[in-house]
C-alpha cells in the first residue's frame, strides 16, 4: 500500500526548500503545494492569506486553521474565492493552471507535499494534527545572511511581536532583542543574524523532541545531492525513479551557474553554491555573523565550516 502521509518541507527561507521540494515531487504520485503560509501570494491555495509572516498555529488557535489546512492537503482548490481577486490576464492564467493541477492531484489521489519555510513555527502543529512526514533544512548562518543581502529582503519583526503565543512558545529568549529590532532599524545582516538565531534555536527544540523528523544540512545536500536525495526518498517511502535521478543531476550539474539566475532558480552548480557567501560578504560581515550566531551555530557547524 502506498504511503499517503503528507510531506512537509520547511526550514529557514533561503535554505533550499524550493529546490528540495521540486526534486522530491519528481517521485511518482506526489502533488507539490507551494507555500500556503506565504502572505505575499494573493491568488493561490490559501484563499485568505494569514496576517503574519511565520504565522504560528498551535493548540490554542487550532480551530481557526484546521479546516483550511485539511482542505489544502486534500487539494481542494478555492477557485470561487480566488476569482474575485483576478485583476489581470496573468492572474486568470494562474488561476486556471493551478485549479486544473490541483483537480488532477485530487482525482489521481496524489500524496500532498507542502513546501513552505514560512510554516516553520507551525510545523509541530502540522505534524501532530495531520501525521506528516517532516523534512527540515538547515543552512549555514553566513550563507543565509548573504542570501538575504543579495535579495535585499528586510524583515518586519512586528510579525513576531504580534504573535505572543509564538514568543511564549519558542522565542522568549529573544523577546527583548526582537522588540529592539522592531523599534530601531537594523541592517539586513543584523536582521539575518536574529532571524537565523530564532529559527535555529527553535530547530534545536525540534531536533530534541522529534528525532523521527529528517534534518538535513543544505551543504550536505548540495555536495552530494544524488546520495542525499536517495536517502530522503527512502525515508519517505518514495520510488527513486530514473526520471527523479535525471532531474536531480540536471539541477545540480557543475556546468550550471554558480549564482542562481532569474527564471532558472532550480539550476545551480550545487557544489560551488555552498561557499558563495564568502564572495558576497565582507570580512566584517562574516565576523559579525559568526559572533552573533555562535551560541546556536556551534550545534550545527564547526570552526572548519567558517
């Protein structure tokens, strides 16, 4: 009998979750679901986007979200609710394409795979309520911060402050710092340091509480993609087909660009991509990141990784 447990792929944003999700969805009978927690997606599988980035769902507020997630995992695409949001022909094409894809997923009984780093703090709730197989990706703090720098992605820490349940459950050690960052504007490197610490401090709790989850370093996946993905497929009871192998090899080929390019973000020289941060960051920035994350990063990375 086929394993139909939902698959959740999460971790920090910029940790390779899209890449991993797309490669795993190359397996037979897997239906890919892109970021229902992403509040920037206005037309999609979540008809009423959440209020906050990194929405925290727990036992205390479960009644507000359980039916929504259940519908998403059953590939019930909210066509009627999305129609009202259509403003352009591009919106209309997206609506048709996604609704058709999810209809096919549903009638062919595909196994749902949610790829969503923004769901990270709700992963425990998803696991307990929907019996998911969970994959969590880990990425070097300097690589994470360098990626935010390249993207110029600011983060508004009111997304944490306005979720007291999240602060209480996972982020209490950082509450004072989070409030300071909300009031006083910091640069992207300092924002990245605090974000990385918040996410990976929580990840340490996950590692301790859920040894059955699969925790994988982005660096290990990049340096040895074929063997790493074979292990992932085996853990998920997925068939590692020739098609999946070919897709992984094409995606990680050494002739691919070292830096990701717009429109081809699944093609990378995965080995060279691991150390891109050394060229993107200044020595001062690297030293700042190393010092600022050392208490937590030491659980994941050694001195040699710097």
